[in-house]
C-alpha cells in the first residue's frame, strides 16, 4: 500500500510539473517555428544570394559551439545519455544554441529538419525541472515528457508526440512511467503553441479502396520498400558522418568545405528545391509536381548536411522523402497517389527512427482515421524491414527475436537461427 501511495503521489507531482513544462516548451516552439517559416520564405525568394554562403554560416555555428557550447554540441545524444544514466543533467545553453544554429542552417539552405530542436528544447527543460524536484526518477520522466511537449508544440500531433518520446529511446520498449506526464505536457504544449499562432498541417485523403489480393500484395510491397528507404537514409547518414570526419578532421574546415559544396550544388539542382526541411516537396506531392528523383536527392542532401555538422533534425526531411517516394511508387503500382504519399510520409519516418506507434498515430492526426488499418499494415512492415537501423546512434535497439525464441545451443531451431543471424549480422548484438 505504501509503495502504491508513493507511486501515485509521484505521478501526481510530475503531472503538475508537466503543465508549466508543456506551456514553456510550447511557447518556445511556437516562436521557433514561426520564425523558421519566415526564414524559409525569405530563403526561397533570395536563394541565389544565400546558398553560396552556407559554408561560412557553418563556420560561425561550429566556432560558437567550440567556443561557448561545451557539451551542447552533442544535441540529441544528451537526451539518450540521460536515459542511459551516462549523465545527470543537460546544460540549458543547449536551447539557444540549438535554436540559433537551426535558424542559420535553414536561412542559408541546409537540408535539415526542425523536430530535433523541439525535442531537445523540451527534453532539456524537463531534465532541468526533474533535477529540481525531489521525486524518484523525475529527471528521466520529465525529460521524456519534455520531448513529447517539444514534438507536439511544433507539429500539433500530441498522440504521436507522446509515443515518439516513449518509444524512441529504447526500441521495442514503452516508458510507461512517463505516460501520464507526457500526455499532460504534450497537450499543454500543443494548445499554447496554437494559441500563439503556429498552425497544424493537415491533408485530406479522398480515395476509394477496394480490398483484394492484388491490393494486399501491393501494400506489402510498399511496406518493404518504405522500410528499405528508411534504412538507406539511416545507413547513409551514419556512413557519411564517419567518412567526412575521417576525410577532414578539423570540424571548422570540414563544415566550410562541404557546406560550400552543398550550397552551390543546391543552386544547380533546381534552385534550392532540396534546401530546408522539405515541406515544399510534401506540398508538391499533393499538387502532382514531383520528379522521380526527388526523394533520392533529398536523402543525399539531408544526409550530407547533417554529416557535415549542421543542426536541425531529420523527421521533416523523412516526411518529405517518404511522401515523394510514395508518389513515385503510386505510379508504378497503380495505387491512388494521395494514399501512397500519405503512407510513405508515415512509414519512412517510422522506419528511420525505428518506431512504430509514433508514425501510426501521426498518420491519424495528419490524414484522419479512415485509412488506419492500411497505415498500420504498411508501418508494421516498414518497421520490420528497416534492418534495426536508426538515425539515432545511441538508441537502444530491438530484441524481439531473442524474446520470441530463445537462441540457445539446446534449442535446435534456435541454434540454426542463431548461426544464420550470427553469420549475416556478426557485428550486431540485437536483431529484429
């Protein structure tokens, strides 16, 4: 009885703390998001005068981090380190550094997202508040709640935000201890952000689906291809980070060289079409203005931008990559374009982040609930075919196979599977 009383008391305290956490995070995300929209419009109209200076902007960003940022340069990795007990706090200076560096990245044409900043803002504030209140586990729980608040404050998708924060830190594990505080902070942040003027993007799907064997097979193909697309992005980002770091070890020189190259090539490639988060490509999908190579070039530009050392995030570029890939596949498979665009929007995001519930809920909050069974099928298949890869290097990966079937030498089937997996994935510790 005493343990139950303590648990509910602590949950109540953290839910109360989640209200100001969500309000402050939502307000900061609203200012951040609204400013980013103005920056995007300005860059679109003056790309020729801004993109060539992406390298110089990168030098300024990197110098500031080197001189004043300290651990803030780790960005999203700090949240994973809190969860894994590798540190106890996150410096508050991360917030202005993350916001300012992302604004500069977008202004000068870097291909990056924005959700990384939002989750870092909320996670940093949540960790700070959690360290101030004397409640067991408050540091981690309120950090997760803050992550949900940041995602929700920027995208106005509180359900997706809650489950993204709950499952992204440890693949296949839901942090249920943070469930209620995350709901409170996410909905609070969404309300405050909307009151301050940051609007939600929604898309209406109007297509008729006739279930058939052919349709089911096409859905399976979509899920596999979207899963492989997310895996491609995750692997390419990881490899490019290692390659560019080894090629030019000085981070200031590295970001100047590759930032300048990215800026110039961005001008050559359709006047900055692949700069920024990729919302232009998402809109183009619903206006039939997509080119077959859009999703591949967006993958390349985003991976190069982030590998070079710029800041922002990957989620919105993943939305645009998935949507534009869905547009191409719709024409190949003979499926409704808007449905395939929406499926790619959600499934590639889930594949690259190694999450399932977050893309499933974001599909309902952005596109409605009518096609939920189709979204669930495609997101599940994409999740299983991403090779257990993630854009977050510190994410604890999935352990589903070892839970379903013990891989022991005494179990003949388990022994065979173990040998196969060990041969194919000998450098990996866990599989799904």
